């Protein structure tokens, strides 16, 4: 599992049980297609919002620890998971951000 933070702009999303986001990395022609899990609570993100995306890349077969159940498991699928998003406007309104 590898975690990253990138400056991005949201260009598309599909809301369902699993929310799918497509972010364009600022100043490049690269995109990040990531999944937000159903129990992940974050403020809504609208197309056109810019800010900082925290995400993790997992590979099927990698082991993980679940602190809720205090057990270990193995990822069944490779994926890119949404972790957090901080809008650039949040930076302007407040001098502190709590993650």
C-alpha cells in the first residue's frame, strides 16, 4: 500500500454505493481515477473544485490491518482508494487545517 497527496481538480464523479472520482492532476495531463468507500465520510466535492487529494494505491494480495476489528486481512482487488480532500478555498478561509 502506497499513500500519495496531489494537487488536483475534480473533473467527474459518479455517486453510488461506492463513489467514483476522476481528478486531473494540476499542471499535467494525468488523471487519478479513485474509489471512495461507502463508510468514508467527507464533505461533498463538486466538479471544478481544486485542492489536495490524499489517496492510496493497493495491490491485490497485500495484507492490511483493520483497527476496528483488530484483525488482519488481504486486499482482494487492486485499486486506488480516496482517503481525504482539502479544497484550496479551505486554505484561504482558515490558517489551520485539521486532518
